[in-house]
C-alpha cells in the first residue's frame, strides 16, 4: 500500500554504495637494472614493509638503452589500512592537491612524487633519492561478482565507480582540492 506522495528512498546510507581503496600500487621506474634498482627496491621495502616485485622491459628501446627482458622497475601492491596510511603520506607531499586529469574514467587515480624522502623516510647517501608513482584503485563492495571464476556476473552501471565519484571521495575523505 504505497501512497502517492511517497518520497524516493535516500541511498546515502546504503553500505553497498560505500567506496573504499581496493589497492595502492607504488612504482619506481629506473630504466636500467643493477645496483640502482635494488636500492629503489629497498626504499619500497622500507616504506611498506613488503618485498617489491621487479618488472622487466617488454621490448628493446635503443634510444633509452633498454634491452628486452632487462629489469627496469620495481613495484609494490598495498591493501587495507596500510594503503590508506601511505596514500595519506603521498597526498600530504602533494599538499592535498590533485589535477582533474589524474583521475581515470573508471574511478581510479594516480600521481607522482619527486623525492621519496618527502614521505618521512630518512635520507641515506648510500641509497640516494628516488621519485615514485602512486596509483589507487577504488571499488565498492560486490566487485567480486565480476572477478570470480564460477557464476560470474556484471556490475551494473549504477554500482560502478566513475570519475566524479572518485573525485568526490578524495574531496570528502582527505579534504583534497581537485583542479
């Protein structure tokens, strides 16, 4: 028995609409292997407490001096509370200011910092200074429906995280400005 003057439900309290960080990927690309890359890996390990993964070049680029299958970068994937803490450090370095073009249409965003010592890590002359890229993947509860092996489904248009949702989330959670 619905009445004609019933107002539509307010969906702000819906726990399935809550946006959270699925993962934070920290990447340091050196461009050459050997000693500098292992030192960059130590920086990531000191920051996150996890072992970094080393990535190889997919093909040879002579102008950059990169050969195929040569190790050129290292990255770490962080999830949960640790990801939020490290993201807060990274946004603090950027003065909580991001550009509109830092956000993708699928609701993810990324930015880079010039020096890792700005994150609060101690400078070590043996290691040097490295810049790094932050990339954040945002999602809502129920994402597993589209990723699982059995009875896979699709996430509806209303439930997907869009660019505007991601911008609003960053503004609300971190009081960041997006230009």
